C-alpha cells in the first residue's frame, strides 16, 4: 500500500514535469504529496533502494526528478556507493533492485531494462 502511494504520486509528479509544469502550483502540490508518501514509506522501514526503483518506474529516475521528489543528491550518491554502483555521469538513471529488471537500469520510454550503463 505504501509503495503504491509512492508510485501513484510519483507518476503524477513525473507527468507534470513531462508536460512542462515545473514550478507550477500543481507541480508543487505533487512534490509535497510524493515527499509525504516517501516519508511514510521510510517510517515503515521500506528501503531507499526499493523506493528509488518504484520512483524510477513511475518516471522519476534522474537526479533532478528525484530531487523534486525530496531526495537529497548527497543521499543518492551515498546509496549509489553503498550498492557498489559508484557515482555515474550527470543525467544518470538509478538502478532498480526489485521486479523483472532487478539489477538493471530502466530504459526511458521503453518500459524495459538494460544491464548496460
């Protein structure tokens, strides 16, 4: 249920960003909603990497989108290092750790995954 809320709110925010609604009232409200869902998931012990996978599948996969969802870039870098991913180039996408593409990078717009960075 908590991950479902993270995914649903993430899709709303991703859609607004895709439609060029950055910095609008609707986008601000969507940011707040995603951040609350992420906080609720953290409070229940859902791992950061699982949440990142859900957000990536919802369309929030790069640093700017994840920052809009409330993720600190320093935290993202720490998660990358702890998982052995290292620090990737700007505009990178975060690896998924659950589901059919576990251990692979989401390919934007394809619904698929690759194990190539």
